[in-house]
C-alpha cells in the first residue's frame, strides 16, 4: 500500500467519523483499484501456477 493510499484512507475514515457519508461510487472504485493492484501483483509474481496473467 502506498503512502498516498494510507493518507486517503485516513482522510476517508476521519470524514466518516465526522458524520459525513462516503460516496458509494467512490468507495466501489477504490475497492476495485485495490483488487486490480492485488491481481497485478499476483500475476507479476507468476501466480496461478506460474501462468502469469489470468485467462479472460
């Protein structure tokens, strides 16, 4: 996780605790970005039996 991601999460949690609701679309995009980064890392390490990228 990058420093930017940590700061973004910290700010989002602070806003949420201040009574402001988070935008569900933004939260979905953040979740999808996190999942994509995890998939990219997994594929770069030769995940899924060393096949590289997952089959589409």
